[in-house]
C-alpha cells in the first residue's frame, strides 16, 4: 500500500482571500482545494491518503515522513509556498508529484526540483503516471494535447477536507469558456468549448456533501457557469431544483458567469429557483474602448449598468471584477470607474490592475511590443504590474490607489448599499441559515466596526436603515460591512508597501 500526502500551498493575503472577514465567522479559509480532492478520487483505492491545506493548518515533518509521495497542486499566486513545500520534501528524500496551473504553465522552472510533473487535467495525465509508476518506469513529465471528458470525473473525496475550518464548500459543473478575452488564461488551460458534467454527477456531489453533514454555502467554481446554457437549462438546473426542493433548500449557491446572463430571464429564474443567490461577473471597465481593446465582446455591445440592475431585480447579487491599466483608459478613467461602481450598487467590487498571464494573447502582444517586464504571479491587487503601461506608471498607481481608497471607505460603501437596495429583489429560495456562527459574527462586527471603526457612523446608518425599511436584507447589510472591513484592512497594508513608489 502506498501513502500519499496531498498538500495545498498557502495563499498570500489579498482582496480575494477574505482573510479578515473569515475571522468574524471563525473560519480559516474560504474553500477546500477542490482540485486535490478530485485527484484523491482518481488515485488507487488501496492508497492511504492525507490532505494538508496550509491555509488552515501547518505541514508537519511527521506528515512528510509518513508519506511515500508528496503531491502538490497550486496556482501561480501560491508559488512561494509551493517552493517551500518542495524544499522541505526534498530534504527528507520524498518523491514529489506536482500539477495544477502553476506547474502546467511554468513546468520548465521545476524540472530540477520536482520528480514527476503531472500537467494539464488530472483525468487525462494522472492515469498515465500511475500506470507507469506501477511498472517502475514513471517519467519526469506527463502532459496532454486534448481535454478531459469530465462526465467521467468521479465525486471528489470531500471526506478528506476538515469541513469545519472552511466557510463554504465547492463543486464544479463545467470547465472552459466560449469567450476570448485577451488577458484571460482560462481558454488556454481549459479550452473554448465548455465541457460539462451531467445532472446526475452534480446531484451525487451535493448528496455527498449533504451526507457528510455540510451546512453552509456551496460555490460552483466554474469560470463561466453559463458557458453551456442549453445543458444547464435542460438538465442540470432542473436536477438541482428538484434536489433542493426535496432537501428543503439546505444550501445557497454562488458562482461566476458572464454578463450576458442578464439576457436570459428564464435562466436567472431557474438559478434562483435552484438556490443561487450570488454571481461574480467580470465587468472590467465602464470605458467601451478599453473593452474592445481586449476583446471583451460580451460587455462592450450592451448597457452594462442596465444588465447589472436586471440581474439584481431577478434576485441574484452581483459581485464585480474591474480592471485599470488598459491602453485605451483615458485620464478620467479613475473618476468614471468610481462613479460607475457607486451607481451600480455592486458592494463586492474587486478592482485590480491589468496583468498579462503567460501564454495569453495579451502576453504575446506585449512581448512583441517589448513591453513585458516580468512574469505575472496571479495577484492583480498588490499595486504591481508586469508590463509597461501606456499611461504613466506613477499616474496609474496613484489613480488605482485613489479608486480603492474611495470605494472601500465606509462612506462610499454605505452609498453603494443604498444603490443596491433600490434594484435588488430579495426573492432567493435559499438563504444563509441563522446560526450561532453568524450571530457571533454580527456581535463581533458591532465591536470591531461599529464601536472601534473609523467610519462607524456609516455602519450604524446602514444597519438601522435596513432594519426598519428592508428587514429581510439585514443579514446582507452585516455581511457587506464585514466585507468592507476586510477590503480596507488589505488596502491599508498594501498602500503602506507602495508608499515610496508614489512619492
């Protein structure tokens, strides 16, 4: 019997980590590593497995001594932690098997430190590695030209995850995206044609989590949940609706989708009926010329503001991604970005600087133009940029700092919440349940934000106004205040780091 320890490297603190928000609910991380849980399900049944997620616990030497293989999956932003894990495992003479986006895109840089690089999708390459391993002739690299048929992907081994340490669980319906945004590496990694699981697979995964006693939210990790609308509407959502009704809506779901979701009223209604109440949308910019520049075709041919409000009216809360640093960004982009975000009512507005991930069309274009500076490490909110922008660099950084300073302030958060309330229709079938964890989070928010926070008057305005005028939205008001606190804390840390660059 072989023993394998599946190790997930640590993420640095970013706007996306929600690290400060998680403290309010006494959780250590947002989600477990779904990729490694899927890999665990693909490994031989007679292997003994352990999962160590460095975002919730420490990796002990005893864990490494125990294992025959140390299996690592990571994204680019986890590189520093991944390298530390590899170093420790090498010192102990352990065989290291590595995969995931970091190693798939940068495998040349790990040839000397990793024993076996199992690249691309594990459903395709892991079996080849295991077959060769059983015959004693495992190779250095395993890669694939095509993509996996994920209708054959097994239910992830959720039992390995320490569920109580996570805020939400995660599952996946599809891989790939039909769009071709110049800065995005998803089509590069997973293809343009969305590949999907069946309705029965999704229900099996939900049943697995339900039987393991999970109580909380579930994130569909798809980069574009609505990439295959036909299958979603004809098979998968009807199956989830039936299951949710049968189980009395145990979960609320959230996911990522393109803005053309707003064009399909039937789809939005079905998502709400299934239990969805939030969706992250890549909006990028209010400037049409910037959207055209990077081929964001699904956005520049529409009234973005109207689309956001339509999604809100159908009971789905929009979280938004925004980017600064496009070649066509005008000098007034910073003010127009803030104005747009405020009017949109998007509370969770993630604003970052444009980056060029390796292999993307943007990367190749900038490389030809001689404008690339360094490799992108998957964090677009740390005031760094990996190419020479058209706008003066200091002007771009100062403008970015001004934008995040504004939108994450208590005053602007309060005004944005008022805009959100005007368009949002709270008809979600599934809502987060009232638990002692959420009650404690509310009480903690009173002390941390309402009594000690600098802009505490806006905290009380939002909560009191909501309690009297929109009581159904009171839990959301508390959640958004906690999110705002997290964004401010991260921004303050990062702003201090780049103070010298802006002088």
